[in-house]
C-alpha cells in the first residue's frame, strides 16, 4: 500500500494545528473520513434526498435502493447470512443498549447473570447496571493478568445455571488486547449461553466474520471505520432477533397499528423505529467499500507494523510505562511518563500538533484494576506513518524536558 497516496484521500490530514502539521493519533476515538465518503453524503443531499420506504415517487425509491444496498454492504463486510440480521442503529452504544434492553426484557429475571470483562467500555457496563437496577440481574466480571489478557480459566468458572448471556469486547480500546473471542464464544455455547461481541475496536482493524466466530450478536460504529458519525450496526442471528421484543416504538417498525392492537414489522425493520439515517448509511457503505478496496489484511499489516514500531520507540524513553502487553495486540498504545499527569502531557503534545487521547477512555473499572486514573493513548489508522510515530516520540521527549 502506498500510504502517502492513501493520505491524499483524507483532506483533513493536510491541515495544520497551531502552525504544525497535524499528527492525528486519536483514531480509537474516531477516524478521519476519505473524500469519497464525504462526497457520497453531499451528493445524496444534492441529488437523491427523500425519505426512504413507502414512497411511490422516484427519489424515495432511489433513496431506498441506496439505503437497502448499504445494508447488503454491511452484510457482506461481516459475512452475515442475511440482511435481516443487519439492524441500523446510531452506533455501538445504541446497539448494546438495544440488546441489553430487549434481551433483558425477554430472557432475564431477578438473579439471572451476565458475564462481562474487566476491560469493558462503559457502554458495555452501564446498560447492564441499569438492567440490574430494573430487574435485579447480576453482573459477573472476567479478570485479566497484568499484561492485559483475560483469564480464560476464570472465565469458564463464572458460568452457572443462571448465566443468560456473555457480552465482551473483541479488542480493548485502552490496552489493544485482541481477546480470543472465537474460543470464548465456543465456551459460552458449550454452556448453552449466547454471546454478544463489542466489535467497535476490531471492525476497523481486522477481518470480522460473524459466521466464523459464531457470534450471536455483534455491534460496531461507523465513525471508527472511516464512516460518518451517527450510524452503527447491530448484527444478530435471525433466530435471536426474531425472539427479541422491539426496542423503540414508532413509524417503520410496525405492520399495522390500531388502538386495540398493534403488530410489528418483520426483520430488520422491527428494530428500526423512525426515519433512519439513510444518508449516513450510504456514507457508511462507501467507507466499507473503501476498506474492502484497500484490503483489511493490508490495513491490519500496516497498523501492526506501526504498533510494534511505536512500542519499541516509546520504550526507549526513560520513565515510560506501557499499559497492555498482550501477546496479541491491535493498533493502540497506552502509556504514562514518570509522574507527569496524562492530561498535561496530552495538552503539550497537542501544542506540537499531535492529537492523542488522555483520560480514562470510558473504562474506569479497568483504570481501577491498573491502579491509575488514566493514560495517554495513541491509536493508529491506515493513513498513519512511521514519521508520525517519530514525531510523537520526539514530542514526548521534548515535553519531558520541560518537567
Ligand atoms: N465500545 C468500545 C470498545 C469503544 O471503543 C467505544 C468507543 N470508544 C464504544 C464501545 C462506544 O462507541 P460509540 O461511542 O460509537 O457508541
């Protein structure tokens, strides 16, 4: 891959910040967008815009074709069996809330248990806690070792006859750990328990095949994979989605409404109340086509090289502490330098044009496990370069001399 050519696809990368070239290393939070994605949004507003479904007129039918075509792109991207298994949402958080709410409503009662892990994002903790408060369910947590690897023997010990579901991330947004999710799903299935995968941080960086994983539910956001904000996916096996009650009520998700009795629409529409972000879904599909065009394996190889290089270079800096040294890691490096507060280091790096993320990264229980308040995180995308890693390292050395 010619990274410098790829960089030209992303107009924002050419800008400066405080008079310095932008070094954007906050891709775990959101990625930048290629021109074709931005253009797809503008073009659709310019020439196609009309509300989807139910429209007899030309534009509505064209917009519907684009929207449903995007669903097919999602299906292909994750190798789902059918587009009935692709539910459009606002993002990972909404997808998680949908499953927790509908699954919890139908299949969980007081004393029933969900298994999550110590490294989960708040989006995969708090919805379960809301269900805990509402229905008295119990949350069990898979621990990890000091390298940031989940303890699989402890995981298996957590299953009881009250375990109703497992919900765990494929890649940690803080540690970069790639969890052995396929093996963990097989363990859950051995106990007759379904498994939900938070794929927010894996979808942009590796091939995710829902049939190969045998995932029951899998959720992700568009904006972390070069797509616009505000669109995401809930994948669910059709047999599960059929059994779940609707999440929100409104237009689109009904078959027939009367004051006496309302019947619900078929999949996938049963879970898509209201006007969908049909322009966002076009942008989303355009982004996934872009990724498929580059080849997710090529992206993974480039990002792996950057992560290894960044880890090696950062370790040369005296006083650096890296969090997350799992054998299998994705494109995230979290660290602290001496006793410099992560916020101060991040702010000073920003003045050099280097965008990193500082703080707890929406994973406060993980911070508690690590005995820290937060980290600085550099996270890579396909357009990052070794020169940018060098700029980060030089920036840290420069800042450290100020303390
Ligand atoms: N899970 C993980 C692992 C994440 O990294 C994020 C985003 N930081 C989320 C869930 C939430 O994603 P979103 O904000 O797009 O809903």
